[in-house]
C-alpha cells in the first residue's frame, strides 16, 4: 500500500528550507530572479486591490507587493515560513496564513488578484490549485503566475522520479500551464521570461515557445473569464 502523502512531504521539505530561503529572499526580490515580477504584475492588477500571494514563503515578496499599495494576504504550506513572515513585518493591510494551495482557506470571489510564484509546481495536482485560484478570484480577476522554466536548477527536486521514486515537484512546461489554463476558464493576457545570464539579446528575437525553452522562469498573466 502506498503511504506517500504529498502534502506532508512538501510541508516538511519547505520547513527544512525555510532558513536558507529566508537568507536569500530579500536579494531575489530586490536584485535577483524575482525583481521583475511586481513591475510586471502592476501592469495588470490595479493597486489598492486585495491580492493573495500563494506560496509566499517568508513573506518578503508579499511585503514588497503591499508596499506598492496592495492589500495582501500571504499563504504558504510551511508553518516555519509563515512564522518567519509574521516575524518579519506586521502592518495593516498585510497578513499571513498557513494553508494548502489546493484547498485555500478563503471565501469564493474574495480577491481582486493573485500572485503565485513557483508554487503550482509544488502541488500534487496543479489543476486543483488553478481551480482554487479561480474560485477565490472575483469575475475578471487576474493572476500573475510564475512557473519554473526548463533551465531552472530547482527542477532537480523532481529528478528522482525517473527511478520511480515519489517526488514533490511537478515539472510542468510553460506551454502546458497555458494550455491547462485556457482549457479551464482562463484567458492568457501576457507572458514574459526571466532568463539566466547566458541568454543574449539576440535570443529574445525567437518565437515565444523557443524563448520559453531558455527561461529560468516564465511569468503569465491569466484573467478569470466570466
């Protein structure tokens, strides 16, 4: 009998990674691979709206989003991450809760927008996570979703599946997420890549599918269709 519990295994993994993530998160959001996310999101989600940051980690990205004028609720599977988020900052309009992306503890149609960066990969069935995002968004609400690209080192977390071992990281391709979204009641409004240093300007003239193949992360804006 298979006793593997994805939820528990994923929570344990992120609890063990909380300290190292906490050491790096500020630099990632301010100067590194996540610095372009909030400027991209701001083009499509109006400030002062209520936004859920799903997979918020230690909360620094939520804090940055709140600083731009959004009312933010951060959610993460890891209790250690949420404890660190609450210890980092306490201010009106910014809160953190522990929870599962596939069973969100929020009322339906209660958010104007969503930010979910590298979090759908850590669900056992990404479709369920995407459906939950749709449920909590108001009609016409928008989600900024960041998906690990083919060149992302964190994908090593899923490698052991080739031995038949249970793993807690889905290796979705950007085109797979877009197809899933468009088949289930979302409209793709935009997308852009986050690239490693070896990618040159001339590579960005390639068509979208080839550019996605070069990415560390691909960012989407999806709109919930009425």
